[in-house]
C-alpha cells in the first residue's frame, strides 16, 4: 500500500510518499516541489548584492545566510592575500545576532511544530497548546517575539537584516541598547525556567544524566511522558553519524562517526543530483522526484543540527540521553530544546563582553569590484545545522554561488540504494502521524532546501 501526504506547518511544505507493509513504513520518499532558484538569481550580480539576496533565502534563518555570505566575501580577501581586520566587537555582535535568531526559531519550533503533533497522539483537544488561542501557545509566541526584538536593536529590523558587511558591522549599540537586549533575553530565561523546564535555570544547566529527566516539571516533562508512552525514544533513528562544520558560542566543529574528530576537509563535501529535478533538462527521468539535492561528507550521509552539535561538543546531558536512546525523535527534540538554555546563557555573556569603544567596522582597502578572480567558502551553524556557502567571483561579479543548507544534509534524497538521513529515520514508523513527527524532529525548511 502507498500513501501520499502533504506535510505543512513547516517552513514551506513537503510531500511524504510512504510505502507500507504490515502497517509499518517500509520505504519513503520525501519531495520538495517548490523551486526558488537563488543560486541562479545570484549569478552575474555584483558581489555585495549577495548580502541582500541570501538573507531572503529563508524567513527564519536569514542571519545565518547573511553571516555565511559576509564571511565568504571576507574569505575572498584572504584568497588574494589581503585579509581584512575584523574587530572583536564586530565578531561578537555577529554571533549575538545569529544566536538570537536561533533562539527565536527553537522556541517557535517546539510550541508550534513538534509539541502539538506529539500531544495529538493522545489528546484531540490541545487545550493551552492550541494554535492561535491556547494560553501556552500565545505565551511562547510572545516570548519568541520579545527575544527577536533584541536582534532588531542590532540589525534595525527583522527578518532580512543586512547589518553585517565585509569589514565588520554597521551597528553601534549603546550601553542602553545592550541592557535592553539582556532584558529581552531575561524574559526568555524566565519562560524557560517556569514553562519549558519547570526548574531553575542553573539547575537545568547542571543536568548530566538520564535520571535528571525526573526533575523536569514543565512542558519538557509533558513531552517526555508522551514520548515514552508512544515510544518516541525508539522511533526516528538513522545512521547516527553527526557533523558540525563550524564553531559557535555553544558548540565546537567536528564529526562523529564511530569516533569523534575535529578534523574536517570541506573538499570532501559533495552534492548529488541523481534524484533532483533540473531546469536545464526537460527529459523526464523517473528517478527525479524533488528539487532538493543530496549531500555527503566523504561519500557518507551525516546528520547535522542541535543533536549533532551537542554530541560533537560532548554536552554531557544530551550525550547521556544519546547513550540510552540513540538518535531518536526524543533525543533529537531534547537536544534542540536544550540548546535554548545554552544559547540564552552564552548570548547574555557575549552581550556583556561588547566593548562599545571599539570600532564596529574597518573599511577594506580594496573594493570587491576590483578583484579579478577569486573564490572562497564559509560555514556557519544555523538553526537547523551546518550551512555552507561557496562563491566564485570574476571582476567583482558572481560567477557561481553554491549554498548547502542543513535541510539538504538531513532531508536530501537517497543516492543509489542508500537512503538519506531523514528517509532512513522515517522507515519503520508505525503510522503516518509518527512518520510526520520523525520528519518534523529535523526542523524542516523547504524554502532553504530548494534555494
């Protein structure tokens, strides 16, 4: 038996094609059908135009794309031996902006995308978690909105800010601005304590074992209970290979297969279009079913995202959950929510480190339009995982711009007979509801995937 179902309430939409045997998903195909084509749009544009275009690839992770773009352009200068000087202040403000964006995304994802579907396994009435009118749902929306205001202080607006430019940032926050940002994050910290975890912030950050799950007393407790009732600690396991391409303020770069290593070679990242539609070829090919490419590292599929970041960085609490429950839905969700706490702590510390007397921007001595031939890569840890940008310039004009998003890592199609990460995770699901929850556990972004 086969079923086709549209998955909404993600960033964009996806289509699940499930093949069933004995009421179990035997095979699955994940289709992303709305092509957007940013890589083509960027061709023949002046280099600095990318700072305007790439943040619009996604309405949620625009900061990540902006940071990846500006760092790729700065690496262009390295490529011609004219490395730019970036002040510590500028580096910190960039990381603060990215962190706040991830916080906003994680809070919304937990309350709008994953928790309602898990609750529906048991309850028809979502009660306080009901979209648009439930008390907790509205509280979460308000907290996320208040949190993102801290980013608007730096960027002037959100989404699609463009305050990062080669040489630094065009933002000079005052002490009052920085204090206001901390106040916004304090509200999110209070929400994490009282609604998400149900324990004090410091107590939560001290968690280090599976037994600490018993101390939870908030919405994470509710999620945990439902997860074990419906075996979400068993469903959703994939290859259990993990990658984080970049350092962040809460995690380290590295790769975990059978052992952990911090050695990464970006030349080993390869895209595959065996099952990907092409605008350059009208010949019908039954193998092609999605606009998403597939991506591998050293010819192997790797998961990326908060779970991968936690494991690569040896986060003790998440690592202990992983020992017991592997790369399951439960562990994957817990890692993403856990990152909210880590980011709140780290971002407030970063704000306190900002030296307002330092320069925000140092103008490059050479204009990008005067650079004849150069290319560069950049990597950033975004909401959903590792983001990769690769740019080539000729006479200051973009000749090629390649973007590999986290969802391409996690939800790209199979290569030959080897399933993609999420595809493998969904196989074995006992119902369409569970299959959708497994899919959502990766925090799906269709629009980023079909850039």
